[in-house]
C-alpha cells in the first residue's frame, strides 16, 4: 500500500496542484457571493439605481469567471505534466468564456437597471426605457459574439463579409420580419404611443390599451379584455389615434324644446351658456358655444359645444350627466318643456261636416 510520501512524487504532484486550484476556486466563489450580497443589501439604502443593478448582476458572471479560470489553470497544470494535446484547447475556450461572462454581466446590469427604474416610481417612459434597454442588450450580444469569434481564431472581416452577402439573402427571405423589426424601432423613436396608452385606428378595427411593444408585434388589450397582436409594420401604413394624450374631452349635444316655447329660446340659451361658463369642470378657455340651431320637424333645436377639464372617461360621463340635468332644470324653470316627436293631423272643414251628418 502506497503511503502519503509516495503519492507526493514528482509524477503525481500535478494532481494535487489541480485539486488545490479547484479548492481555492470554491473558497473564492463562496467568499465573493457573501461579499456582493452584503454590498447589494447596503446599496438599497442609496437613491442611486445604478449601483443596485451592478451589484445584483456581479455574482453569477463572476462565479462563471472564477470557475472557468480555475478549470483552465488546472488543465494547464495537467497538460504540462502529461502532454495531453486536447487540453491545449482550454486556453482559447477560457478567453471566450470570460468574454461571454462579461457580456452576461452587462446584459444583467442593463436588465436590472431597467427594472429598478420602472419600479422606482419616477416619471420614466416605460416604452422608451424598454427600447433603449433592448438596443443596449443587442449591442452587447453582437459585440461579444464578434470578440468570441476573433478569440477562437475566426477572421472578423471574413465573418462580416459573409454577413453582408448572407444579409441580402436573409433580407429577401425575411422581408416581413425585418419590416416588423424596423416598425418596432420607429415606434420606439417616434413614440406615437407608449405602454398603458389607449389607442385606436380609424382605418382598422383596432382599439384598446397598449400592454407591450415588442420587436415584432405590439400587444393591445381590447376593451372586451382580449389580447390583440399587431405586427409593427402595420403601424407605418395606418393612422393611429391616441386618446390618452388628449387635453380635454368634448361635449357636443343638440337639445330641442317645443314650438310653443319659441319665445323662451333666447332666455334658455343665455342661462345654459352662463351655467357652462361657471361650471367648475368645464374649460372655459376653450371653445364654448350655446346657440339656437335649427327648426326641426317637431322641435326648436339648440346645441351646446364645450370641453371638460378632465380626460378621464368615467369622470367625463359624470360631468356630462350633471350638465344635461342642469339644462333640463333650466328648461323647466322657464316654463318650457323638452320636445319629443309629435304629429298633428289637420282635417278639411267639408270632410268634417260630412262625417258629422253621416253619424246623425
């Protein structure tokens, strides 16, 4: 049986060295996790969101770097002792893995920063923030991929040249996919709407609340709570209304009174206009009109045209109801009545006489 001294011969020391490297890596990994966890807890007390994102993103990529570096180091020790050719591949793989881990760290930092700002309660446009985050992540991934290819011995110029030729073929094959991608890019840049906006299109049967703007499709939740997925390219071909960004809501109503109350029309319209001007929920700085408008078949019509201060849909209808009830009260207070459809039949006198004689 071989004792411990015999194991520590010149031929076997590389095994213990390799295990020692792995053991040190294990200790270092546990230490860095505790350190960064403690720092992350302390960073939550600061108002800055960047330090939170960075410290939340470090542990896992750093663990990957520690393990990849230690395994490659242990492999170098074994390769020098044994001359195994296959272990020579560990060096470029180590470099590529470190680049990938750094890219992973940057992607996690960008994602955590986006999440922290969205949950911070600050006035941040979620659609713009999402667009910037996606562009940053794509840039990091593409740059890391090119660096990894260069590290593994591939010529970047050759890859780019192939990408240029292949890009033309891919462009023809994926025309719709690319048009949707650029449609999403224009939505992020032009910002015709954002997540949470109520949008509709007079050209298509599209109306609802925007829930997500992706690179290929935009998801809109219709008012019957169904999800509607629209390719981004569609928005470059249709008109889109954004009622969420309106400044006021309009009240445009026509009200009729009886022909018998014609002499009271001027007083009623004057009082209605005064009521609207003094109403606390009406924006008197915008167009405000109350005028006798037309001789209808069974009524004398006047119209009101004004704007509310609120844009909230529910509050708007409460205000509109209050105004219409006040108008009805003004009409009745002046001894008039709101008109309703009526018909008057006129009989000739001769026909009336004949009917009376026949009855007798």
